[in-house]
């Protein structure tokens, strides 16, 4: 199964991706986390893993990626993914599509196109799960990355802008006939009375995440992730 995690900037996409990845790996699934956010540095830290070469670097850099996109030979199975782009712990792996590193290096579109082709090519087996952590906003819908996954996890935090964006994501997912799960993250007591949407899963505000982030520690899996996984499975059945 391929699952994409999206939402407004800072709503907790990487935190939820990391928690879900760790939870599923502990349950015995083979998990591949694909970092498709061209600017996000936090995901590897949250998993307690170190960074590796990106897929774009492995292919020879951005210029090379543009050429390869016309005729890509990309992995179809987990086994075909080059070891040097994977950071691993037991049955949990993480890889990155490509990062913006230099001022004036141009837009991230080639990385978006590469992410789409990579996800289209990769066909996970029954006990294999691919989790895609996207960049903030809805650019990935425009790029068609969402069309390559089975379920979308739409994350919002309790502020008007984040909830409005999640409603837009819900509308786009419905238009494209995509299965989706709505998660309200960083929820504070009584916040549900103040918002006009009903989340599938509510993840509470957890002060420990702030300290863990400052201390460079990996995230601990909250109990609500089990509920999230049950709903994902149900929506995908
Ligand atoms: N449930 C939570 N309670 C408290 N803090 C949280 C919670 N979830 C995430 N955070 C914190 O919010 C911040 C942003 O989280 P995260 O990096 O996961 O968001 P993101 O949506 O991936 O961000 P970006 O859009 O920059 O990629 C981090 O400091 C993280 O520790």
C-alpha cells in the first residue's frame, strides 16, 4: 500500500509520517518512507536515522534528472532501490527524492516529476508499505503525485488556515476519487467545539515533541497512531 501524508506547513506531516512508519515497522511490515519534501530537514531526525544521498543525486543531479525523466528506469520493487540512497534500521527505511541546496538553483519541479515517476514505478508487496511525506500545501496535487498512491492522510492543526487548506485537499481528493483520512493534529482540549469539521482521528498536542525536537531526539509513537492505521486499512479495503 502507498500512503501520502499532506497538509499545511508545520501541521505535523513529518511527525505523523515518522510515527506511522515506526508503528508499522514494529508491527512487522516492511516500511519505506519517501521524503518528497524538497526543503524539509526534520524527518531523518524524527526517525533516529542519518541522511543519505538523494535519488536525484544518485541519478547524477538535477540536470541529469531532467534528461532521465523522458526515459526513466526506476525501481519496481523494494529490492531494486539502490542501498546507497537508503537509511535503514531493521525493516524501516527512509529515502529522499531531492533537495534544494543552492541559492538560485531553479525550481523543484524536476524533483516533483521524479517523485511521481518513482511512485508509479514502485509496486509494494502485501506486507510492504510506502509512506510519502510531501511538501507543504497542494503543489503535489498539481504534479499528480497523489494519483500514484492508495490513501491520502490529510493533516490539519487547529488554526483556520490549516483547516481551510485541509478542506480544499478533501475536495481535491474527492474530485480525483482518492481515499482519504482527515487527522486533526496538535489538538488542545475543547478545540473540537470550535471547528466545523469532524476529523477521523484526533492527535493531542504533545509538549514532549517540542523538547524532543530541540534535543534532536526521535519521535515516540502516540497511541492514536493505531487508530489512524485501522482507519487507513478500512478506507483502503
Ligand atoms: N501533536 C503534536 N504536539 C505538539 N507538537 C507537535 C505535534 N505534532 C508535531 N509537532 C511539532 O510541530 C512542529 C512541526 O512538525 P512537523 O515538522 O512534523 O510538521 P510538517 O508539517 O512536516 O512541517 P513542514 O511543512 O515544515 O514540512 C515540530 O516542532 C513538531 O515537533
